[in-house]
C-alpha cells in the first residue's frame, strides 16, 4: 500500500489549449513523473460541474494524484525537482504557471 500521495492541482494555460494540455499531461508528464523512484501510480481527474454552472475562475480545473511508496515522502519530490532541472521531466507552456500548480504531499494515516 502506498505510504503517501502527491496531489497536484493545475489547469491549462488557456481554455483554447485544453486538448494540448491534456495530451502533454497524459502522454508525456505522467510517464516521466512515474519514472521517479517511489512514485508508483498516477490518476487524473477533471472538475465535475454537477450543477451545470461554471467553476470559479480561480478553481483548478484538474487534479493529478500520484501514489508514493517510499519511507521518505520528500525524497521523490526532491528527485522530481532534479529531473525537471536536467530535462528528464519536461514542462509544457500549455500548463498555467501563473499562479503555479498547487502541490501537496499527504501522508497515509493508518
């Protein structure tokens, strides 16, 4: 069972680029992040608008949940930063960076 979860809230840089954002996230970003030792699985979710109304403009449109199986929950995030710096994890200008994605690590409570 995973010992933690990396929870990332993000959105496309522009609504017109949503397809490009999803293509990059699913086909490039998730495989690169899941190659980091300790990150063992990923799932993505899109905001569901049950009422049919528009989401708040500041609300993230997507969430990615990564399972972490490591005794050091910060270790995979440090390695992810190293890989982003050396190009093994590539970012896209299709993801909104202002404000940047919200990244939270959750620890499993047994």
